[in-house]
C-alpha cells in the first residue's frame, strides 16, 4: 500500500495514457526535438539518444527515437553510429557540430521502417535521413535526366563527383564499405 499524497489523485483532470501504435513504414518530414548522451545498459559506453518529431501528414506530432552508439567497445558499432550521425549532419546541413542541440529543429526527411520483435511487437526504426530542398520539400532524384552539353560530359567522365552520399575514408584512403574492408 502506498499513500499517493496529501490530496490523493484525481483522474478526472488528467487524460489517460494511450497505447501508441507504430507509424507505417514510409518517408516523413521530421526534426530532432530532443537529444542526450546516455550510458549504455552495460556501463561500457555511451550512446546519443535522439527524439524526432514528425512534422506533417496524419502522423504529425508523433515521436520516434533512435540511439547512436558513439562510445562503445565495438568499433563496428561506433562506425555504424558515426555513419548515421554523418547522414543526420548532411540532412540538416550542419557538417561540424560540437553539441547535438545544433541538430535540433531542422526539418529533414526520415525513412522509417517497421521491425517486429517477439518481446515488443512492431517497432519503428529510422533507416535513413535526407535533406529537404530550399522550398522545404523532400529532395528527390530526377526522373528524367537530360544529357549535358558535350563539353560538360567530357569533364564529368574524367572527374566523377560524389552523389548525395559521401563515402567515408579510412586511414589507408579506402572508399570501400566496412564489410568489404580487410
């Protein structure tokens, strides 16, 4: 038995909590609204906890969360987290940050997937981040590509430019993805 306080509790003045269903898989405009560095459950590292809020559509106002293992004994976990943080930085246009608050309140596109676990059922996971264009709309890949003028075509083939994703370079200068490195 526990005393709830001198005045008790009056549930007529507080909305009851509701069971949130996951949002369907898809692309949403969202922004980071809260963040914090937290210790992992084993006490062996820290992760950057991010809260994102969907900004438009039928799920506007819904919250999603992700964790980036930036300090971890597993170098692979750290590399994955750093790549995800890099994607967030590119999507927000903040390529050098000292504090996660610098990433707050900047709309971007997130790619949400649904993962089902036996213990928790369906859960949302964020699998990608993209910048919005100057009009606040999602950037999209051009569906009809027109060939460049002949002078530009020769220049482009001699020095290819990176597409939207930037390959991370390792100390040995390799642009290979981590699973192909030795």
